[in-house]
């Protein structure tokens, strides 16, 4: 019976990182199921879910740790039945950049028991003015007992306080 592992990795960006990782997974009888990877500030980082025979986990771990210039961590995956009852939504956030935007938005979401499923943020020039602007796309999971009206009210208040636009879909 196969077990699912979560593999996280980070290292200086260079060609061939994913090939080296995936080759070692395959050589150890593993199957690459899903992943998210990104290049940022000269680093390349990612997270992958793989399925592998439990007897091959130690060998895979040693081989991944031996990849030059790459830090890796393997952890057993946990099934999350609670996600099945959650309601999925997306937030688009845009506004003038300043410290604390993510902290304040995530604090408000946490108070409503909202879980972040995926987050993509960046700071770049605004289309017309060129000023530093914060952009975020956030996929959230909302427990069914949370009032959507109350969540929208909370997000609108945070948006007003931060002078950002939060689009809730």
C-alpha cells in the first residue's frame, strides 16, 4: 500500500532542480501526484505530494537530501476530511502597498475561522500611476457555520481600514 508524502524544498535557482527531484522520486518507485513551485528572489521553492511504498521513504529521503544546494523536508501527508464541508471562495486584493496588509487581512479571516488554501502575493507598479501596489489572490475555505454576510462585512471593514479593494468571489 502506498503512502502519501509532502516534500518541501528550497534552494538557489538553477536549471534542473525539478528534474533531479522527480528523477529520484521515480527511481525510488514513487509517483509525483501534485505540486506548487515558484522562483522568487533568486531562490526556487516548492511543495509536492508524492505516493510511495513506505519501505522506500528512507531511501528517497537520503537521495533528496543529497541534492547539492537544495534543502528538503519530507513529512507524511494527512487527509483532511474537514475540507470537504468547507465552502471555497476567492479573494482579490489590490491597494497601495504598506507593511501589515497581509497581517491584518489574515487576522480578520482567522477570527472568522477561515482557512487559507492558496495565497499568491506580489508588489508591483499600479497600471496608471506606477506607484507600488499590493496585489493578492487568496483562495479561502469557509466553514459552513460562518455567516457569509458577516464575513463580507468583516472584509469590507478591513478593506476600508487598509484603503484596499477586496473582491470576494
